[in-house]
C-alpha cells in the first residue's frame, strides 16, 4: 500500500515538474524568439543621401563640344536644377563574421529611354570579416582601390570628383573578389588587392580581367599615404599594317596619394597618376601604333573655420599625352568652394569651377566657367 501511495505521489510530483518545466521552457523560447526578432531588425539598416545643385554655365568656348578631354561640354548660359547623385543603401549584418550591402544609385546622366532617372546597382557584395586576422574578403560589385581612399579623404565629392574619377579612366566599382586588411598589428601598413571583371557595374562581356593593388601607410590619424597600381588586360588589337599580327592594348595606372589632416583646423592633399596605354595611337604616316602616357596632378586644401564652416580650394593639371609631338592639349582645373553645415546631415555649398585649356597651334580657347550652389543631405 505504501508503494502505491509513493508511486501516486511521485507521479503527481513528476506531473508538477514536467508542467513547471514546460512553462519555464515555453517562456524562455518565447523570450528568445522576441530577442532574436529584435536582433534581426537591428542587424539591417537602410540609409540614403543625395546631392544636387542649381548650376549656371557662365562661360564656354564656341568649340567646346569638339575639345577632347574637356569635362564641361554643355553650352554657355545653360542653367538649371539637377540631382547629380542619389544613393539608397541597405546594409545587413548576417552574423558576427558576415555582412552584406546592396546600394542603388541614380546619376544625372543615367536615364531611361524617355529621359527619366534610371536607378542601377552600385554595390552588391558579401563580406567575410576576419577571414584571417585583420583581413576581410569581399565578393560582388564593390569599391575599387583606385580612388576610394582619396575620395574619402577629399570628403567633397558633392563639389566635384577626384581627378582620376573626373577623367573617367577607371570605374569606382568592379565585380570581383578582394582581400583588404592590415599588414601589421597596429594598422600602420595596410593592403588592398582586387581581381575583377573590369566592366564596372555592367555585366562581363569578354574574358579579360583587371587586377588592382593598394599599399596604404597610415602612421596616425593625421596622415594618409598610399601607392596604387591597376592593370587592365584588354582585347588585343589587329595590326592593320601587318597582316595577322596582334598588338597588346593593356593599360597600367600608377597613382600616389598623400594627405595631412589636423582635426578642426585644416587638411592638405596631393594625388598624382600616370596612365600608360599600349598601342593607343594609330600613326598612318609611319604605319605604326604608338603608346600613350597620360599624367595628372591634383592639389587640394581645406580650412575649417568651425565645425559648421570650411573653405575648399583645388588645382588639377592633366596632360593626355606627354609625347613632345602632342603639345597643346593640357587641361587645368581650378575649384573654389565653401561648405556651410547648418546641421549634421545637411551641407549648402556654393562652388566655382574653371577649366582652362592650353593653346593649340597658336589658337586660344575660352575657359569653361561654371557656378553651382550644391545641396547635400542625408535623408535616411
């Protein structure tokens, strides 16, 4: 009889334990589900910014449309309001090791058939953080090392592009795989290598690829210095003077960058490049092809009156062919701008741009003078 009472009591106790355990575990998993849901919501983040302006073309040469390597080819007295860039981004933290980004861009010359703004994919990549200590692996459409760092340090993309971007030699994006990280533990020496299609944000159309390499020296928060190399493998050219011969058209870009920044005081910087294009010029007189070497230098300075006000000045020099027989084609860009920051996410920036041209065969060209009032704002 005692045994039956014990079993009955034990069964009752067990039922109580099981019931209590189910309630506790149920509450735990319910809380875990809520916590997980909140974590997922916190991992994803939308962001967006845009900049546009009112512009007025104060001066243009009558032959501006036919001048090679001119950046401002629209006509004198043309004016209007325009958005030059709109960005909409979604960043998602998949885990502690993996994150992704999808960014859409609209630019003022990317239009549909009926002349409306056409968004396109600017970034679409997966990043594996610390694939080994201090290095991240990235796959997809991503920034390239060519001028990503210089644009970040320049910090005035809303006023104008950096010199390499401005002349359009290289795309700011490529579809490929990259490795970026620290060479030493303190991050004084850093590297960035990328192997990509070479087609920018467009689909691949041939079997030729691009390689990029960047070595960054950053001994402190005040100094940025790097050397950058970019090689384009391109489709060989059929020699029209020698039957059956193929000639290389590969390109090599070498660039250097240095900047010094004293917080809340000033920033000065230098960017220089040499772009070597094989067999780029057809010489029908001598029945041959010639190489082209382009060089460019950009100097800039920013003075910070206060967190709300700063003044920006820049000078660019560009020679599309350093050969002596190609005199008279150099370009000079002068930029003077002012940034007013009424709140953290808004800039109002008047800027004056002057592009001057070297005399060619004794003929002078009027400079291109453009004034803009730029509005930059983070809307999300």
